[in-house]
C-alpha cells in the first residue's frame, strides 16, 4: 500500500473525510461546517469549488469534475 493511500485511509478512519474524499470535518480545528468558495461553472453547471472551514478559514478540500483533492 502506498503512502498516499495510507494517509487517505487514516483521514477516513479518523472521520475527517468520507470514502470518496469529501471533507467531513476540519483537519485544523475539527469544525464540521464549511463554506463553498471559488465556484467555477461551465455550460453543464458547476464543475469546481473549494471548501474552507467556517470557523478557522483553513482549506478543507477542492472538488473538480467529480473528484476531491485534500491536503
């Protein structure tokens, strides 16, 4: 198992992300509330956006074209 896969599993086990990578709580302050920012739209609708923590304003994840990117 590679390190990135292990990291993903650890975050999932600790309740920070869902199985698909969607952020569930902030990795910095454990807050469960997020704000969507920087939405990008194409003719099919929204194709990208960023989630930041509603409490500490830290980056939580970026969704683009059906996939999540986290730190």
